[in-house]
C-alpha cells in the first residue's frame, strides 16, 4: 500500500511541476511577446491579427491594446503604454510576480517542499483570477466597465 501512495504522490507533484512550466512559459511570453510583435507585423504582412471581440461584437475586449501597451512599457514609455490599455501596469506586475513565483517553485530547494496545500492554494488563486477576469469581461462587454 505505501508504494501505491508514493506513486500517486509522485504523479500529482509531477503534474504540478508541468503546470508550473506552462505558467512560467506563458508569463515569460507575455513579457517577451510584445517585443516580438513588431517583427511579426513587419514580416507576416499577409496575416491580420484582429481582435475577435471587435470582429464578433463590434467592441474591443478589455485586453485590446495590451500587446502594444506592454511593448511601450518595456521601452520605458509609460504614458503611451497607459494610452494603449490602462490595465498594462497591473498585468505587467502580475506577469513579473508570476515569473518569479514559478521560477522559485521549480528550483530544487523550494520545489522539494511543495505541499498539496500550497499547490491547491495556487490553483485556487488562479481559478479565482480567471473567474474575476470573466466577470470583468462580461461587465465590460455589457457597457458596465
């Protein structure tokens, strides 16, 4: 019986580590992606990157302009970044925190001490953030945001 528990324990921690890698790569792309966006626009001229919300509902989504805003913020132009999207500063701060947190969880000293409670709390926090974004988006699309 203890051997089976060990395998189950190794499975959840392995899955949680894989999820950490996915979150780390996504957050890093959120920072690096805006730097690459001008290159993509220059070299992929045949592709149109249009906001799906704008195309379907005639109204931009709450994240429209975030890529350009993040690019401006990374170049040090905070005023232009805020003009593109006022959410650029909180999103940049959350992406930075996410990168540091995920990197710390993947390092051996901290990674060995990851408990189920920490993993559950981490996933619950991200689920809560996702729900909050969906509620904000719905309010925004209905003209309340």
